[in-house]
């Protein structure tokens, strides 16, 4: 079946601009996660949704970062006033569990964001 | 807070050599443990996972990992590597007892298998 999809695959923007990154999770998965992966590092957690609500946004680095999931399926990560340090691969993952602990997360291909 | 250490950043092996990649974590409670692999040009894929039970877990493509609670370790092994195992390998840890779902990843180990 279809996996997690992310668009665009690449995004180049200028410092100070606003960007939106989209994630389409595996059909039926209630949990959705955003991670950020900088060069030479492992993914770092940003935010987790269970259904429509952000259950844990403790990884968002500052208030320029915001994410929504209005209908409990597709999610959009929004970055305002982008900075060169925001350049990274933004990964989305989804999982089907509603239990209270970590479970298997299935990752998408990522969006490579470059801020010039 | 959790942390994950992968001590080997870059490993080069010849085909048929044995592989062991180290992973140590710091977290005092119950953990769920994962190894993910990223082949060149592809996205992260799950290799294997440990939630509970037998501490020796087997995954896809002949990989296995052993959870040693006393050492806070979850090392990945494969008896005989193939050229197609060339990839980056990430160890990840998630709390199993707090209700938080975020995974903490190590910085990865790049494995290069020479034919």
C-alpha cells in the first residue's frame, strides 16, 4: 500500500520567507510526527499529533515553527521568517497505534529545505 | 531527557565480514528500541524493534540486535554483510512508560561494504 508522502521533495527559499511543508500519512494512521534531520545527524523530534490535536510540541525550536492537522489526516508544517539555520531535511512519520507509548513509526522521503 | 550514542560514525567492511554496530542510550525507565536503515537515495526504513520479551530480536535481511538492560545497550549485528548493506544505520529510543511518543535518534553510522 501507499506509504507516507511528503511534498515538495525539495524547497529552496530566501531568508525571511515563509514556507509550508506537507505530509500525507499512511491511510488510517492516527498518529503523525514531524522530525528535522540536519547534515550528519539523526532525526530530531519536532511535534506529534494524535488525531487533530498536537499531543506533544516540545521539540519545536521556537515560535517561528507551527504545524496543523485540521482533519486528522494531512499535516502542514509552517515556518515563518526562515533562517539559514532552518536548512535541513524535514521528515514526517505516521503510526497506527493509539497506545500510550512509542510504537513503530513509518517515515516519508522527507522535504529538503534550503534557505539561502 | 533521553540520549542515544552510536560510537561508530563510519565503518568500512569487506563482503562476508561480520558486523556489530554499537548503540547505548541513557534513560532510567522502560524503553522501546529501534534500528532504522537508510539506503542511498531512499527513506528511513525499520530494520527491527524491541518492546519486551526475548532481548534478542531478529529483523529483516539477516540483522539481529540484543538488548542488554544492565549496559543500556542495543547493538546491531549481522554475521556476514553484503554489498547491498551499504547504508546509514540509526538507533532510536522511545520511552515505554511516560505516554510520550517522540523517538530520540543517535547520530547514525555510515556502513560501507566493499565487494
